[in-house]
C-alpha cells in the first residue's frame, strides 16, 4: 500500500464565518459545527470553544482527541464509523497538522483526563502544543453510559471530518509518502535486512473499554495483519475510557510513533514488514488464544524482531507478557513498550505481571507521581469530577482551583507507545 500524506501546517485557530485555512490559520464556523453535533438527539447541548498553546486554560474531562483530516482519494475518512466501510491506507490524505478536535463534557466514566495549555504540567501532554477545537457536549437526561460514549465519540469524529473537508483542495506544505509492499515483494526488496514487525495491542476489556477497527469493536477480533498505512489513515479509532495517561486517542492512532519511526529506518537498517493487530482480553482463555495466534503470525512471516506496545495497565500487562513470552519462544527478538505504576515513590512493582523473556523494555514513565496543577484563568468543561477521575483523590481539588493529583490524570502523559516526553533508565 502506498499512502501520500499531505500536511497543511496550522499555527493558529480562530472563529470565522466559514471553515477554511488562510496563511496557517484555521478558521472554524462555530454555529455550523454546533449544529452538526446537535443532529444527534442524544446530545442536548453543544458548545465549540478554542484553546491555544500558552493560554491559561484547563480542559477536562477529556474524552478523545482527533486530528482533522480528509481522504482526497483512496477511501473514506474514519471508515465504518463516519464514512462508509472502505479500505484505507492508500491514495492521498490531507491533514491539518497542528490542529486537534478535543471532545469534552459531563463524565462518562472516571477514566477521563485533563489537558493544561500552559504552566508546569503542560509539558506532559502533546495537546498543550496543538491548536484545539474543543467540542463541549451535554448528554440527554438518563442516557446510558455506553450510549453517551458513542454519542460523544461520533460528535468528535464528525467535527474532525467536517473541518478536514476544508483541506481537500489545498496544496500541502509538505507531502510525505509511506509504502509497504505485499509480503513476498517486501522481503525481496531488502533481502539482507532484518524483518521487523510491530504488535499493536488494542484496549478491548469490556464496556467503555473499546477500540474500533473499521467500525468493528476490537473485542470481536482475532489477531490479524494490517498494513501500517491503514492505521495511519483512520482505520482504527478510540472509543474507550482507560487511564488518561496511557489512553491511545484517535490522534495517536493517526500518529503512532512506533510506526512512524520504523518507516524512517525502513530500507536502511531494517525491513518493516507490517503490523500484527491484537486485542486485550478479560478471560484467561481469550488471552491464551490471542497470544497463541500472535506468535503464529510472527512465525508465519518469519520476523526477526518485533516491538510490542499495550494500552492501559494492570490486567493488560498479562496480555503483554503472554505475547512477549510466546513470540520469544519462536526465536524472535522482542522489545516491549509500556509505562509503569510502582507508586509515587517508585518502590513497588512497576507491572502487574512479568515473564523471564521480558528482558528488553522501554519505559514511558511512572503514572503514580503526584504533581501540582496551578489554577487556570479558564476551564473548558468542568472541574466537578476531578477528585473521582483516575489520578485524583479526595482533597485533590483546592478552593482556588488548583489541583494535586497523580500524573496519570493527564491525557497521554505516559502513553505506552512513546508519544510522550517521559522515560526511565535501568541500572
């Protein structure tokens, strides 16, 4: 598959009469977007607010983050969800690089996060550096949590797709081409380079812990092979409420750093074969089945090495370690990417499970560290739920609007695919 990704760099966002880009500024039509969200009768209130880097703004509770994009050719944007089911990963896509749609509103589940656009905690999230179009939603009274989650998810995706349409006819500031050939041709092209793959674990552990593959809930999947460009082009979207720090938002699926870095080295010192997609399961039998099939696919493709990333922590650590152990037993070298939860002092076990084969681990930081959030001049959303959000606790929210909470309350602060600024050094 060959994907042309055209990037239009956005340096500011403003309200305008129409949604368009002019000299690096994205103008959005506020009333038009609010009307779009309110087409869903499960949402009775919608407000579009803007948040820019450096502003004294706090956004919470955050549900998802999505980059506005448009498929110029070769499929539909967010297939099986917003667009019709159609294969993506090829053709041409235009992205409003630097812009982000952030869905916010009354809490669905306690595992929703926070973004500060300035101050000492802004450095922990990439979304303090994006031009954010915040979609603040109010659900209808008595709406079931899974219905509200779906309504909120669709609201963000529809707004992102609508804004992305304005980039269809634009000339990109940068055009990047990614290509992966069918397996046999890929091996023939670089016969002397090690064959490397990426095992991408999707959160799928029950209600409100959902990820969608071409519109299908990942709980229904068995491990499968994907072209990397499919993931980069909107085939996977987030629909879950997991700890904010390692929540893989839709934005992160579009900008998976493991995939992007493997492409940078592709044809130079490794042959990037593709992605093995798998889920994270609740029951032991399902964990055994999926990890068996992951190892079988690794063996089938004859991979020399793999990287494995997970989403979430605790129970998913068992899936991570089972994948590690069984893949290692095929003779393939394994590197794990994960974050840690060893307590604020770092003295407890970092992971809930472990195997002797887990020898090479990249850490994305300790989510239990307590940090101070100074008050902000403006809050987009509400602070009502801070003390019940993951990372918060009784007494977290102070009368002046400041917060003391664990780092894991921040969206993507320790995200376990490396899209963050934290790491750890082993001794």
